[in-house]
């Protein structure tokens, strides 16, 4: 199994490329409801999605409701055009939208979950199983789990078990929530799940600064209604059944939430190099969200990472970046979203080899916002401009990249 950097390199060459779960995987980034002991993100109520509504109509939903079980999913398709018309048909530095002028079936996801809320009075258990089929699955395989194919050596649409974990609430204090299994990394503002992102394309921070998933054990505890802490032990970056060395990596998180703003500080650290248990890779990840008004939300995500003896020249590697977001909801049908970003990988340890700046503006269009079925459908067109200090785009011949992309999402 290759690292993310390796996957990006292969793609360029071939096409020439719960409690621990991030809050954004359970609600929109910077969503309107604050996370508290009485209203944790993983216990938030919502109107029935189409699949559970269908089960309700045939009388099958009540037993699931009584057991606290929810079943759902989403489908995403997309298309991206690069105005540079790169000869290798590759949009450099992109994650799930790296193929130029290619109609992509990104994701068809089905999940089953039983949510667990922190509670100091009773024991509870639950978990989540999430299965993906589509073009994005070939890019997020963790080592040792459905990783027999990747980019270029298998079909465009592949399968992946994105998440499979159990959770237990222990009635200690306000409630200690333990999570064990495979889960999306708690780092980062953007997520694998497209329905919880504001834009179709992903930031460089999502693609190159942090892992996609972790496998291991975490413990999360709410100190009060606003502050929480989490610690964990995991195999490492995107590793499940197998590890490339004899060492583990470690997670830590401090979170704060209120009606107006949220703050999360994440850290991951541990050896990640093959057959090397000495040289650590560490990342500090910060996320600030501010709900300025009912129709305006602002967010900033910043990362700083370093790894001993990991640069191509043998020196220590360093990378850093920051992304700022703004989302303005015009009405129930339309929202305008913007993102500005900066990512520095001058030593090339994360596969970029330059400093890159990006600007993206997009729309969230819900054509039928008042329809029980149609409100689950969204279209997100966007324009994006990227500039690099070196010629890294179009096969290494250009310092600029200008794209138009659009995806269509249906949540069920």
C-alpha cells in the first residue's frame, strides 16, 4: 500500500494522478448547532432521509428506531475541466478531481450506525459501518484493507470500507466514550464525505498535510458543556491490518464549542517510514469556526507538519498551510462559498515541491429546498485558480492552473 504521496505520484505518472470522527463528518462544516453534552454532534436529530423514510412506509423503520439504528448514504458524480488542457489530462495537486474532462462516479456510500452520546448515568454502545464504491475509493485505501488495487492498476470504480468502528459510553463522570476500529481522521476541516464539505474540490491541506483515516482506539471525555479532550493510539497514517514498522502513532485533541464559535486543536505523531521506528512524523492541526450571523459562517484551518530525515535530500521535512472559508446563505435554494489557501511544501516531502496558493468560489444550489425528497439533492459548480512558485502544473510546464468543476450530490 502506497502513502498518499505515492498515490499522487502514481496518478500523475499513469494519467500523464463519533467521538473521534471529525465533527464535519456528521454535520456541515461550521454548522449552526453548537455541540454540547445535551446536543453532541453524533446525537443531533434530523428529518428522515429518503431511505429511512422508505423503510418507515413499509413498517421496517420502527424496530430500527427502537434500537437507535440509522441507515443511509449518498451518491456523488462530478466533472472537472482544466483550461490549461494538460497533455497528461491530470489536474496536479488535486485529490478526487485529478482527472481532466473525465465524468467521474465519485462515491456511492451506504452506512449503518448506532450513535453513542456521552452520559454519566448509564452504559451504552454503538458504532458505524460505512462502505464506499466509486472512483474516490481507489485513493483512500488503508494498508491491509481492500488495498489490492489503487490508481492505475485496477478499475476506476473500486470498493472501500471507509469506516468500521465500535463505540462504548462508560458512565464515568460526564461519560467517557471509547472508539475502536477504523475511522476518518479527526484532523482537518474537510472530509472524505462530500455532503459535509462546502465545496466540490478539496484543499491542499486535506490532500497532502494530513492522513485520510486512522485505525486504533481513542477515548473522548467532555469536561463540561463546552470543553472536551481526546487521546488515542493508532497504527498510523492510512494503515489498518498492516503497519510498515513496529511502532504506533498517537492522537490528541482539545475542543471547545459555543453558540457562536468552535475551536479544535489536533495532534498526531509517530514513526511512519518503512522499517523505521525512530523518525517521527507529527502534525498540529487547528480549526476555528465562527458563526457570524444566521446566514454567514467563517472558518480557518491551519496545519504544520514535520518529519525527521524525510525530505528528498535526507534532511528533516517541513510543511505548513492555511485555508480560510466563507459561506453566505442567500436563501434556502442558494449559498455562495469562497476559499483562499496557502500550502508550503518547498522540500517536496508531501509530493508538491513548491509553495502553492489557491482561490475557489462556488455555489451550493438546492433546486427543490422545500420538497421532502428533492431537498436532498444539491449541485455545486465552482471556479478555482491555483498558482505555484515553480512550474508544477501541466506536467511541470506551467505555474498556473485554472479549472471549472461541478458535482451533483444526493443524500438518502
